[in-house]
C-alpha cells in the first residue's frame, strides 16, 4: 500500500516505523529536514521536505497515485487543508486527519464530509487518551484496558502479585478454580520478554498478564491474579488542558474530582464548564497545596499537563506524599519505559494510544479494531471473518485447525452478543469478530491474509 504521512513528529514517526516494517511504500512530509534525515537513516522510507498543505509538496510526495493520506501535523488547519487538496486535486481514496480542537469536533458530522472538508476518518488524540484513562480508573489495578466488539469483550493487562490465587499455579488451574467464568490468558510478559501461554505455563509474581474475557467477568478474573483493589473514589487531576478537562467532565458524576490548574483564567473557564469538579488554582508540584487537599487520602493522581518533566516531578511528589495510584501522561516515548513500574504506576503515551486507532484503518481486510500493546511491542487485532469453507481460511474451521503464524494466538470470538473464549474446539463462523494477539508484528501480513476471502465470495 502506498501511504503518505504528513508530519514527522512522535505520532508520524512512530506510525511510519510501524508501517514500513510491514512492507508498505511510505513517504513522510515535514518542514524539519533534520528530523526527516533522522527517520530516513533509521527506517526504509522516502521523505519530502515542505509544507504539508501545499499542493506542489503533495504532488512531489506522490499524492497522484497514493492509496492513503494520513495527516498528523501539529496544525489542525494544515491537516484539514491537505485532505481537501488530496481529494480535489489527486482523488486520494482514503484521507485520515488528526484534529484536536474541540470546536471543530463538535461539528464533525456537518463539516467533515465530501461536500465540505473531505476527511474519511477523524482522529482525536485527546478523546482517545481520555477514554483510555477513564477505563483505567474504572478498573483499579489494571495496566491497560482495551475494548473489543463495541465493549462486549475486554483485553486487560495486570501485574501478578504475591498473594494472588493464581500466582504459582498453572494457567489450566484457572478453569478449575473459576468454573463459572470463562477467560483466556492471551500473553504473558516476563521481565520484558513475551511468553505464549500454554495450559502448563506457571504464572509468576511480577508477570504482566494479558487476559481476555466478557466485560462482565473482568473483575472476577482480575481478582485471581492479584488482590482485588478497592474501587477508586477520589481523583486529583494535574492540568486543566484539553485532556484534563475532558477527563473531569467524563468522570465527575462517578467520582470526587479535583483539578489543579496553574492558569487563573483557565480555572475560571473550567469552573463554568464543570458541574461537580472542584477547580484549584496552583501548581501540582506545590507540596503544601497537595497536603492541604489531603493527597494521602486520594486514590488516583493523574498528571496530564503538556510538560513531561512537570508531570513526572508532580507524580513523584504525589506518590511520596501517600497517593495510592499515579497515572502520568508522557509524550516522550523514551521516558515511558524508564518511569513505569517505579514510583509511577502507569505511564500513558498519547502516541501509542493514537497509533492503534490509525492502524485500524490501515490494516487490510475487515478490521474492526487495532490496539498497540506494550508500547508498540505487540498488537491486539479484531478481525471480522467472512465467507465459508470454500473461500475462507478460517470460516468453518475449529481454532486448533487454523494455521496461525508463530507468536499469534486467538483470544476470543464475539458472535452477535455472545463472547466465546477461544478454546481449541470452537468453530469460526461467518461474521464472527475474531480477537487475536500478536507478539511478533512482522507476522501481521500473514494474519491479514488469513482473513481475506477467495474469489468465490459474493
């Protein structure tokens, strides 16, 4: 597939690396020649220097025969205009744009269509990150919570701790111990390395365990891997920007929420917008302020400013003062692995959250969802099976008979409203949503080919 990526920032660069490794023809456009050279030295892509919204630059990048344009520059306006020119001048089939400004997104149905601004897929990092954090708050103890099949099934990552009923036991013990709940361990990361789990795999303390189950059963399964954390009640959000404000608005009816914001004018705006959130003017690194707001009795401290260093320092202080759980927004991907698991409980990367959403629209075949896992090291994929025994490599076959690529497991199948955990004898049917886990992303093309139907499919 020939893909043009506009913007060589963290998201554009990470996306280019993901797609170039999967044998796509990638061209990336940016005004920063140094950044372009850095990417070109590291990955097999073509680069074009220039302003992404200029028709001449798009033509130079090969827009006339591109299959897809992905606009992820730092400017909403540049992304929108680039999509307009790609549609009008080059008839580019698929146009994806990152749009951050809430005012634009409020009118997305009226504005973003072929009659006005022709964008096929809108990506809002703030919305995606807000949903991600909200799910983590709703599932105390989880490192990652991912929805599949419109929320019918979830893939959850937890750290196994001493004292968990399943720690020290084989995975097959889970079915014996919980006969009324069906689940599957999709993968285990032990000391950073992936393990494809089998029935006789023993879960050890500190393993990062990914399991899939029907959404209604998630908390029951979590309790087997670790002492179940009591529900969160009190939340402090550091930073009242787009993400902080969105998060407060989405959870203020369920939790006791406070926002700490440095800018006084922004505090007044937040106080008008939010109904049940206490807005505090000050610095999240102010020890006296945190103590005054009873940080030691707070369940979650979310550091969500646009300054990585400020987020990390405020999180470290909050943790030292006694907060139960710290979630920290970190844009610099190099920092994420350095800080998570130490003082900071969960490091949140907007880039990785956004990448998964973008990959959903890049994958070949009928792909309903893609999630990036372990900071891009692995991937969870929801593919829709089509066809029958004659023209499909998966439909009509039991899971044990499907020729899956190495490092790939099927975790569950969602059939209409029913969640079927992927035991060997489960047979895939037409229109099933099949949830797969890949620890080797180089195998993604083989997985996509599995779900492509033959010429006899109508």
